[in-house]
């Protein structure tokens, strides 16, 4: 198992943000997480990445407990978070933004870093034409490609993306989703995708879950979640409420 999250509880001060979250993923699987704002989705990603420390529970990456590690060691173990709104360095060139993604391994893996850099430019040929351009001058879609490319420079086992389609045109969203499918197929990257574009996320995911008030309230294969009446009503229709229609685990 690539990732095992067990009974995870995280607090922001007195706010109980995650309440016993449990799920697991194999190598190369994609998990889509949907839910309203404030449901705990970003807190989950931040907890797995080591930004927030859980008060209870464990996070195992390839069998190693990473829940007790500082952020830099979590990154070194192969966890990458592409945050909401990209957060690239506006004044740095596309080239420098990409290379910063490999900061933790640049000295000891220079040859491999160069190979990874070349692979990423093959994956995002548009970036290859603007390597000297400041990141702040890129379009929203180009910045998202840059953010994903920077994440890939970390050579992640687990890649987590927070709202990657936010503010992007539908055609760009389609291209971004195809990139995730390519990463799964060609590199075996395990991906957690927090996404408000529910249809787009469920089309490419293996598994999916719905978050509500810090808990997984609906879960299953992406197809099962897509067919769930509560999900269809809340995210693909008119209703705004999600009922507790399933237990909080991806696998039983």
C-alpha cells in the first residue's frame, strides 16, 4: 500500500478540523475529494504534507509513519503538495521555478534532476518556449502547468493537488486532467485531487469521497460516487445537502 491514513484527527486551535479520517491508496491510484468550503479538504492535504500535525492517528507512506516528521522530511520521503492558487514565484523565471522543486535533492542527484527536468519539459512543451519568462507573466493555465511541473521536480511518490482547475477555462481543465491520467499511467504516481469541478475529477479518478465537517460521509469507486443520489443532487444538480450515505473508508 502506498498511502494509509488511519483515524486522523487534526485541530486548528479549538476547531476539530479532521474527525477520524481513514482511507488507503495503492501506487498509481487517483483519489478525488469533493466537498463544500471549510469541510476539511485542504486541512487533510496539509496534514499529510506535514504542515499540520495530527493530534491522533497515523499516516503511513509505503509503510513508514510520516505523521511525526517535519515538512522537509515528508517532502524528502516523496510527498508533494501543489497548493491552491499555484503559489509560484512571480519574479523568478519558469526555469528557476521548476528547479526549486528539486531543492531537497539537487546536490546529491544532479544527473537525475536534469533528466527529470527534460521529461517535464516534454510533458509541458509550452513551458519549454518560455523558460526565461517570469512566472508572474504566465497565464493561469500556464502557471498551473508550472506548479505541477515544479511539484514533479520533487520526484514524488504521492502528489496532492488543491483545486488545480480553479479559475481555468474548460479546455485548459481538460488538458490538466489528461496530464494527471498520464502521470498515473506513465509514472505510477499516486494522486489525491481536491477539486470543485466534480465531473472532471470523477472522470479520471479511481476512488472518490465526499467531505463534510471534517469527516468522509460518502466514499467508494469514482463510478459509485458519481451514481450516488446524494452526490448527484448536491454537486451535479440543484440540492445543496449531502446525506451520510456511506461509511468513511475508501476500502472496507
